C-alpha cells in the first residue's frame, strides 16, 4: 500500500526473482486502478545473465536458447559488431557452442580463454516474456547511444502502436522504441529494483522487502 500512497518511492528487494514478482503484483493493482490502459502488448525482453568474465570463458555456463551479443565483429565466423547470436547447441567437452551468425548460418564458437584484465567480448542474455501497457514505468537495462538511453534510466510509456512504443524521458522529450529490434529489447518494468541496482540511487521514500 505504501508504494501507491507515496510519491518518489523506491521499492527494493534482494533477488531478481522477488523483483519480478513485485513488479507483477504492482502492475496488477495499477491495472485494477485504471492507471495502465489500452490493449496490453505481449513482447520479448532481453534479460542479462550477469556472468563473470571467468564464467563467460566456459560454455557450460551457457544455455541453449540464450543469446550472445558480440562487442566486435568476427569476420571468420560471419558475425557483425553488435550482433545477437542464438545458442543452438552446447558442447562442454570441447568448450564450444553452436550459434547462428549474422547470416543465419550455424557456426562453432569457442569463447576466449580467461585472462585477468581482458574482456571476453561477449554478453549473455535470455529471452523473457513481458507485458507492456500505456502508462507503464519501464527502465532500460543497457545503454543505447542511438536512442539516447542510459542503462538504469526510467521512462513512462505514453503510447503503443503495434510493436512500436513511445516513451517520455525525464527531460520531457519523447523517444520511440521498436520492440522487434534486439537492441531495443533491453528493458524491464521499473516498479521494484534489486538492492544491487539501487546502489547510488536517491529517493524520498524507500521500502525494503
């Protein structure tokens, strides 16, 4: 109840699972109160897997169906810079996974061996289903220079047209997201956050669960 009575309320929880449960509960109440309107859009978001550099060097930490985002191009494998490549098969004994490259071809990828201070060059994401409505509060989970979004920034959804979503930024300007594009799928509901994400955030009212 305090979440709905107080303005500028930061709701924190320890785990990502609890955060998702709280977001769902809050959204149900907002729908009941008529604060989320229009026909809901069921879509896909990319959920970061938060693997360490060591974990990203071993394919046994990956799962089939997850996506690898490549920070640089790999011409020999036909992978473009910024490509999102689905994992089709995992071969842990050889430390190799079969992925679909930028042309839809299946290729064998072996992660870089771990070296202290060196980046693996990949990010690991999982597809998750999310519902979004006009009036929803969402946050971007990864910075997007093209859209002008910073990771962790929150926005309110002002309109939904097909797979296109308009959002209002803190400075009052509006941006458009095409949720069919992979790099526009780095978002989630922003009603509750984990304690880790809340570090450095300021709020008039803080509720910890």
